[in-house]
């Protein structure tokens, strides 16, 4: 059973770069067929897709965040990571990592496995 | 890329049916059959309930069903139960390898 676990600092200062990692257990991140994604949720609000990476290293980002986001993968550690630069209080949220199926798997084109989420607060 | 529109809240009594709408545009919901729905209990991660507009993952109750008409997708829960009380989020493919979520709907079981 594949499981995801986010890790990283819970507090970040304004203008700094937020860095989070997601460790995949119970399966290989390199197995193919999946996009490894980041999603966030400010308190009391809806979900916001941040971006995703395929095992090939190909990335896609939310246009509204694209200039500040970098998602990378480390297959040797079975992890993928998020970097969000120039953070402000508006970036305070619970950050989730999740697995998104491609058209070759079932369920496809949906987030079928989620991490438990990690709260990140941006404050001086 | 704007968030999909969902009602802030819906409610129903046990045993009743409710429907949650998710309205987008021809560039997202209306343009692709890749709408998914997620259930989220307080303090928990979202759980996949419906994908590809109307398909149910293994293990999800058949009380949950999805549909789409034009630019609006819908999630229907029949035989409402107390455990269904949660937030529900829709998500759609939005072209150019991007995804967009709705604002979420709080379901209250009266």
C-alpha cells in the first residue's frame, strides 16, 4: 500500500523560500503511470493545485504560482520536493502531497493517494 | 485559470438525497470528462470519491454518484448518512496540463 508523508519546516519568514519534501513508501516513485503533486489549503478555504512532476522529471505548474514554484524528484530517496520562493502570509496553508494517475492507470486523472498534510505558517 | 464554483454549503436529512454542483467553463469542466470529487472530514486529508465524472473507485459506496451537463458537474449522495457530513471538493483538468479545484462545499446532515 503506497503511502505519502510530507516533511519540512512549519514556520517560514516572509520573502524566504518554503521547502517541503514528500516521501513515498510502499512503492517506487519511478514505477511510472503517476504524477506526483502538491496541493495546498488555507485555513477554512478550498484546495489549490500547485503543480506536479512525472517520473521523467517533466513538470506542470499552476499558472498563478509558476514564477515562484519548483518541483523536483529524487528517485534515489523515493521523494519529491516543493520549493516556493518569496513567500508571504498568503502562502500560509496546509500543504498536501498527492499521487495523480495518468491515463494508463486506474483510477486515472485523479488524486487517489494523499499525504496527511503539513501546516506551514509564514510569519516574521 | 479561475477556481470552479461550488455552493458554500448544502444540507439534508438522513435518508434523503443531495446534489452538489461544480460549475466551470468550456475550458475545464465542459471541455473534458476528467472531473473528480473528494470528501474531506475535518483535520483529515481529502479522499477520492468519484473520477472521470462518474466512476467510483473500489471501496466507495454506490450511494455516491457523479454526472456532468455542459459546464457543470454534479455529485449526488443518496441515502444520506451522518458519516457523510464533510467538505466536498471538485477538481477538473483545465487544459495545458493544468488542474483546477472548486472552492469546496460543506455538507451538513441535519
